C-alpha cells in the first residue's frame, strides 16, 4: 500500500486577507439600483407578485457609502455604471449624484423608456447606452405592460435620440409565441441594437 504525506503551506506564506484585492481585473461594471419602485405594472414582473409585492423599494446605501466603496476598491479601475431598478429614472436625484460625483466613469441606463423625456440633456449626453426593455410590437408590449406603453417608449426614443451621447439598445425578452421577426425588424428602425 502506497501512502502519501500531505503537506500544507504555512499560513504565514499566504498574503493577509486585507492585502488581497477582492475585485479582480482592471474593468468593473457596477449595477446600481436607484430604486425598486416602478411606474408600470407589467404582468410578468417579479416585483409585483406574491411576497415580493411592496418590498425593497428604498435604497439601503447612500452616495457617501458608495464613494467609500469606490475609494477603497475601485481607485485604479475603469468603471462602467449601469443604473438599474425598478425604474431607475424614478430616483433621478441618485443618478445625478453619481454622475456628478464620478465624472470619470462611463454610464448606461436600463429603463422601461417611459420617462426618458424627463432626463436633462447633460445626463442624456453622458450616457454611453440606454437599454430599453420592450416586449416586441405594440400589441405584445401593451399586452404585458399596459395600454399606450409601446407608443410612449418609441416617442421618447425618437425625442431624445439626438441628445443621447451613445446608443439605444432594445432589450427584448422574446416570450410571446405570436411575436414575429417583422416586429423585431420594426424595432430595428428605432434602435441601434436589438
């Protein structure tokens, strides 16, 4: 019978935990929740059903806590921030604070698109990308999100497009069996990417 002796490295040969960078790499994407509140009541949203309904609508951190985290962990990183929610534009003050506090960061917005026309030009210009959740064509989108949502979103995309500093991406979750390629082709006329 062959026996092998297992030898463990001394604990003193490992760097102390405080010396290890917990964030690996030079690029970081922060998905910042501005709020979990939303102005729509989409039929499939997990925030609108069951035990989740009405919970977690307030932020548990503020700009000073975020700044402390950035100063400690992200000093030498390229940072790309995605504003996320609920509907992140419902807490525009948080978005403004972050964009002003960290002018060197790149920013994008994940939104339902219904409130884009309320964003000031300087914010739109700073956004590298706006990801708009949409379900397909008018019938499909309004069926899930509410009457008139599809038209409002496309109107807003057209209205702010020339003031946007980057691109528009339609984020389509293809879940309705009647959604055809024609609907998606139609979206490609209003958005840079699908």
